[in-house]
């Protein structure tokens, strides 16, 4: 089962519609369950819910073979933590899906590291869905020391700035 999740803050009709159309075009044969948020688009080809409580969400996540989602950092890290292949499509400001295009930068970085697949436009989704079937995400190496050093350096620069 593929788990499609779009979060709950903003509608993401563009992604839900593109996945629905992938069924119509014979790209998806596997069962899909979707958490679609408050949206005007209702999928025709798969079961969906506006929202899920944590227990139901976690159950769907564990049952899934892969995830399709927006490019939110929480969803990306959740997929990596559960070793689930993820195909992300960043929300875009120009469609009113988000307040800025931060998801594009997040998607690019995680894609560059080999952790996720990304469809930047709906037209890319069918090919990325084919790739998702065989995609094995690169294991994330948590670099606590690097992060700690960056934060310490930033704080040091702030402290030295205020002394001037």
C-alpha cells in the first residue's frame, strides 16, 4: 500500500489530483490510502480521509510500502526514520499551497543526498512513480557534532557582534 499524505496546514489538490490521474493512466496498480487535508478535490481511485489521529496515521505509515507526500521536513524525516521510500512534490507559493518556496530547497537537498525522489512538477510524477517501486533511500547519517559546531559558531558570532 502506498500512503499519500499532504499534511493539514494547506490544501494540496495538485498532488492528490496527479496521483489520482496516475491511476487513470495505468501508472499505479497498488492500493493507495491518502490523508488529503481540507481540500476541494476528492480522489476517485483510492480511499482517503481529511485527517487521521496519530494512531491511525502511524498504522498507515507502518503498513505502507512507500510514501508520496509534500516536501515537508517532518514527513521526510519520518519516512527516513521508518526506512520508507518517499516521493515528494514540493508545495509552491504560486499556487497558494504554501507561504514561500522553502519546500523546493528542502526537496533538492534531500534528493541530492539520495534520501528521497522528487517530482518538481505534476508531469514528472508518472516517471517518478515508476522509479519509486525500486527506490532504496540512502541511509541518513546523523551528524550531531557538525550541527553542534555550526550552532556554536553562530552563537559565537552573535556574542562577538554584540561586544563591538
